C-alpha cells in the first residue's frame, strides 16, 4: 500500500494543484505533498513495505536510496519554489506546479518498480514531466533547448525499451519459469539467461539510460537544457533525473553481473565514465555561462557514477554514496545560481562579480558548493570519489586512477576559475539587486549542511543501506 | 492466419518507404497513420483467441497511432507556410536506397536471431527494419515534423518486437508504453507548432543558436 501511495500521492497532488487558481494555494499544495511524500519515505525506512501488484512494485536497498534522495531533494526544491513563484510567473502558470509533482510521481515509480518494463514507463514519464518546464519562456532559445531535449531523450529511451524487450527474450529463451521482467525472477534465473540476447539487451539499455544520464557522447542535450530551464528545474534534473536514470542502468548491470557477464559490462562502463570526465573537463575550460558550467559538471558526475559501477568492488559502494552526494550538491549549486540569476537577471559569468558582497548568502553557498562539487574534503563527494578511486587501485586499474585524478584536477581548475571570479571579482554596476528571500536560501543551506555532514560521518542506518545496495550490485563495502 | 499476418507486415514495411520517399509532409503523416492502423490490426491477426487483452491493445493502438496522433500532427502543421521538406540532409533517392539496405540488413540479422516461440516470418525483419528506418528519418530529415514521424516509425518497430511477447507482457505495461508515446508525440507536436510560429518554417536546422 505504501508503495502505491508513494506514486499515487504526487499524481493526485498534480491534479489537485491544477485545480487551484491562486499561486499561494498551489505552492502550499506543492509543499504539503512534498512533505507527505518525505513522511511516507520515512515510514518505508522504519517499516519496510511489502511488495505490491504481484511483486511488480517492491523496495530494495538500491531503490530506497534513490527514492529517499529524490524525495528529500524534491522537498527542498518545493520550498524553494514558494519563493520562486512569488517573484517569477513562468508561462504555463498552473501547469508548472503540476509538472513538478508529475516528476515526483514518475521518479517514485522508477524507484519502486521491480518490473523492468514498468520502470521504463516511469523513466519516460520523468522525461516528459520536465519537458514543459524547460519550455517556460516560449522564446527561440527555450524552443531549441526543449526540442533537443525531447528528441534526444525520446530516441534514447526508445532504445532502452528495445533493450528491455531483448532482456525479456533472453529470459524466455532460458525457459518458461519466472514472471517476465520481474527483477527477483530475473536475478534468480540469471545464470540461465540467453547470453547473446542478454549482451544485446545490456548494450541497448546502456545507450538508452546512458542518454538520460547524460554520459558523453550522448550528453549533447544537457548544456542546452540546463542552460535554458529555470534553476529549480535544473536542480531536479541534475539531482533527481540523474539518480533515476542511474537506477535504470544499475538494474541492467545488476542482472548482467548476476548472470556472470561482469567481464562484458565493465569495459564499456569504465570507458563511458572516463569519456564523460574528459568531455566535461574539455568544455568547462573557457565556459562563459554558469548554468552550462553546471551542466558539464553534471556530465562529469554521471561519468563518476558509471565509473564506480564499472570498477565494481568498493566502487559500487562509492557509486551509490556518490548518487546521494551528487543530488545534494547539485541541488545546492543550482538553487544558489538560481538566486543569482533572479537577483541579477543573467547567468553569464562575465557580467557577474562580487557576489559575496552583493548577495552574501547565495555567494557563500556558491563557494561552498564549488568546493563540495569538486570533491574537496571535508565534503561528502570527497569520500565517495575517494572510494571510487580506491576501487580503481584495488582492481589494478592504475591508469584509470591516473586519468581520473588528472581530469578531476582540470575540472577543479575550470570550475574554480569561474565561480571564484563570480564570488570575489570586481562587481559590475547595477541599478538594483533584489534581496534574497528566506525561502530561497533556507533550502540550499540545508543541502549544504547535508553534504558537509555526509563528509564527516555516514549515519549507521544509511551506511547499512549503502552496503546492501552495493552488494546487490556485486560490490563490497570499504 | 500466418499468411494474413505476413501480408500486413509487408504493408508495414512498404509504408516505411512512403515516409522515406515523399516530399509532402501530409503524405508523410498519412503513411505513418496507415502504419499505425496496420499495427493495431496485428495483435488480432496473431492471436488465435481474442481476449480482452488483445482487443484492448488493438483498439488502443489504432486510436492513438492511427487517429489521435496523425490528426494532432496535421493540426500542428496546418498553419505552416511550408508544406514540403525542401532541403533534406540526405536526398530522396539516396534515402530510398538506404531503406532497401536497411530491410536487407534487418532480414539478414533476423535470420540469425533465435526468438523463442512461433512467429510470422516477417515479424522480426519488419520490426528491425522499422527501427533502422526510423533512426534514418530522424537523422536524414531537417524538418521538425518529419523527425517526429521518424520517432513514430522507430516506436512502431519496437512495438513490433514487443509483439513477440504479446501474451507475456502484461496489459498495464502496454497501456503505459502507449500512453508515454502519446504524451511524447503530443508535447513534440506542441513544440513543432511553436517552432513553426517562431521561425516561419518547421526547420530544425534553424535550431542552432545554443552551442559552445
């Protein structure tokens, strides 16, 4: 019941929000649905829910990590939206809040689906729920962004559907036992899965969910989409959408590893991981728009996620931990940048400066976010990136470790150059800078505290959950 | 029934070539609407007993792919001054030849793929050919609307592959997939409509302002 409620609550919320005319009603509605959702997820932590719908919906450790991450991030974004919608009136008005809630519903569906075709349905729905939000300005630039996003994501996700059907064929070829495409039965019968169909399925699922994840060279929609959409939508994409897409890819990897195809899936995952780091590093140097910079940072972190997955061992643990860190820190950075854009009206780094004086809270949050996102101690990403690095050493992939460290250093320079200039540089003359609203500072501050706390100590229940998730992926706990 | 199914599948393959060979956007939409209708008939032809499941799938597919989406796409281009694909990235003769290559490739690959169960001879080749031709249309045409049609052809190919599992994939999933495709094309149609108003043509090649 709880599992169904997790999906249906935001659906009803989306419909309810559409019915209200006044903005204040809609935002109150948004925040209460988000908080109720967090409460439901809390309930799932205390009392693990039983599978529903003949085992199609179930919550395992990996699903719970993604679900909790998305739910918390969404609650913060919802609170931020209260302040945002007071100042801005995005086109599409009423649909704005409904689309946000539809995203929460579909991301929850992805997290609790143990039927891989149902998971696909949820994944496509996440894509579609966010599309109208990118298109909020109805001008040429946002048209171009939404078109690229729609076409590239839809084609990618269509390939993932083909991969899912291939997986069903691999299962049928093994024999009639087991419910089709249900994760538990796939895992139980994994050694018997038809190897050729399984490999084909993995290739298509990797391409499909990799497109959603934004792995280079399938990342081309990311900078345009992140650059043109409102910052809170960017936060949901970089934190929530990425986590959901990673879950899809992790499911495919989970089945392939259980089938003894670990040797087949590792090289492409490592290659996509390092490739994404390299592309991110190359395009960050000389970037002029801060939102596009964050988009390339998202490509980088998607790369780190699959790199950990590919390295296996403690890398799987690092990956799952990094998923949580990535969501927190991307939320923090996008929301802080959103404040800057709202106050100054631009995201071009060249016309921003002296933010620590002009917008003290957001400026400070940006600097904190910079050090967190680049994996500096004592923040959470340092720990997870270090764990992934350790996996590279443990597995004897010394060159992977060397390339990863070099690229991370380049990325640090690229990001620091722009963000520090924005924070400390010379402030250009402006007629008026609007003050920061409490709603819009509180959320990112909470995320900053979270990402700092995870770098200092991982709470025991979370640690236990991460270990479970890592072992499901065939990994180990450091 | 096998022979009926194979004739339907042959028509599906031929409709891909109409999409590849025509310059007129309306013909393109009409071809993909026919393809949708043929796809809707297939579950009825393939299964010996008509269950709620197969009839529901057939009705849903025809309603979405043969009626609702084509009508909506026609609405999206009605105001357009340009009704033709003027400068395709790949010419029509070349596209048709590539289509033939795609079908040959699909037939060759399908012969080597051991799909369990008994299926019409043309099911797998038709499925793979539609997937390849869909991707081809997506890359070879510059008009936003033609790209939507390419996406639909691609989805139709995947649907055909899904038919090898028609009695194993539950109805809820099929309904979900159909709903997703519907919403995807619906949103694309709205964007096409706005691109058309904003740029006075449906050329996605104009969409090149955002770059690094």
